[in-house]
C-alpha cells in the first residue's frame, strides 16, 4: 500500500515537473511557410503559328536556351525590302555628302566660259576686216550693176534695128534687176555690220552667262545642308524600319531568360499563338525565398537580418536566409480592431531569401524559419 502511494506521488511529481518545465521553457521563435520562386510567363510580342517546341513540361533550361520557334510568314521578305531601302538611302546620302564629281564641275565651268566668250563677241561687234570685206562685196555688186546697166542700154538701143533679139533683151533686163538686188543686199549687210549687235541680244547673252556662272558655283559648292540632312533622315528611317523587322524576327524565337525549370507548357507545333499572350512559364531556380507570417510579438525583425531555414525532408541540415521584406501592414484581422486580445492575433508577412540550398530545395516545400537560431534536437520537441 505504501509503495503504491509512493509510486502515485512520484508520477504526480513527475507530471507536475513536466508541466512546470513546459511553462517555464522559452518558446522558440520560428514560423512556418513555403518555399517559392519567381514564375516567369513567356510569350511573343508578334504571335503566329508554332513551328517547333524544343522542351517539355518539367525540363530544366538554361538562360538563353531556345524553347519555342514560330513560323516567320512574310517577315523574311519584308526584311529584304527594308534592307534594300536602307542600301538605297545610304547610297543617296553618300552621293550628296561627296558632292558633284570633278567632271561635272568642269563641264559647268566650260559652259560658262563658252557663253562668256559669245557675250564678249556680241559686245565687241564686227571687226574692221569684216566691215572692209562687206564694203568690198558692195563695191563688187555695184560694179556688176553698172555692167548690167550698160548691157541693158546697148540691147535697148538695138530695138529699132533688125539686130534686136527679144531673148537678149529679156536676159539683159533680168541681169540688171539681179544686179540691183545684189547691191541692195550688200548695202543692208554693210549697214547691219556697221550698226553692231542689238541691245536685246546682249541682254539675253548676259542672262545666259549669269545662269551658267551660278550653275558652276552650285556645282563647286555641292549640295545644300538641308538636302544632306533630309537624306540622312531618310537613311535613319530606313535603318529604323529594318531594326524593327529584325526585332519582330527575333520575337519568333522564345528563349528562357533565366536558369530554371519549365513549369507549365501546353503547346504543340501548328498551334496559333496570340500577340503578347503567355504560352508557357519558367520557374527561376536561381532565386528562392520563403513566404511566412510573423506574430506581432516577434516583430523585432530588421531587413537584412540573417536567419536559419529548415525543411522536414532534411532535418539534419539548416540553410542560411536573409530577411528581405517585412510587410508594413498586418493581415488576418481588421485594421480597426484595437483590443489587446485581437491585436495579439495579427501577423505580418515576411520574405526570407535563401542564401544556400538552391541545388537541393524545390518550390512548394514547406519550411520553418528560425528567427533566433536553430534549436537543438532536444529543444525541437518537448521531453
């Protein structure tokens, strides 16, 4: 009987000690959450028909790896047209910047000198030798007219005799008239030569000379800066059009921007992809974090604070983490609740970025964040 009572008292004392220890044992500051990663949704800005799918769902991918290729349709032909326009614009700009060729300038100068010589000739008028030659031609014509008149008078004197012949008379008359006309012509020629060039002709020749001189100067100076700027703008516009088409062709290939894992992919060759619509998602495996919620009583955290993270699948190992986000607002309770009881239920979302373990951890795994260090095995579970 006494032994039974002692045993009961021993059990009661042991239970009381355990309860007291559990009450007095400091509570470990740790919260639970899930490992998360960035999910990048990939697509194309141009869209089109799927030509080739190079990965499968769950496949590991590297940054820059080709995942999906779309059919180019008519973009290749559009690029050839844009490239030809760029070549033509560059050639036109080079021509304007180089200016006129030496032969073109020389041609303009020769025309100017030719017209200037003609003007000088018109202003100087006829030479003395030309006037003397015209006077000599007039003298010859006058002598021929006198001879024709003598012949005519002689034939006319025979009109009353039997020696008169009608044909001779007609021939002498025509000769006299022709000689008189020749004299009149030579007189007019001499008068024109002595009068010199008309003023209207000189003014016209001067205008032609001035036009040729300005054309020569333009050829020497080259093209205007405004024309060169316009050609340069046309070249830049053609280059921009070609670059825009190159960007569209580049969008025909969907590549992974990061090292990661294909999370979701429902795409087959021949499918149509809308412009700007996501076609697949990739998880970034270079950046993991734990999303957790901390009670208000433990809100003495600071950004940049180092903590430890553990997972159930590897209880013997802990991973270093850094607090990179602390929400400024509490969750789960209305903001207008001010009683102490309700305030104790408020929690704040935090983000703990993992510094290690990226090669063994996976998104979706539950994890514990130890805010004051990882406890020993004895502290993790009550004795």
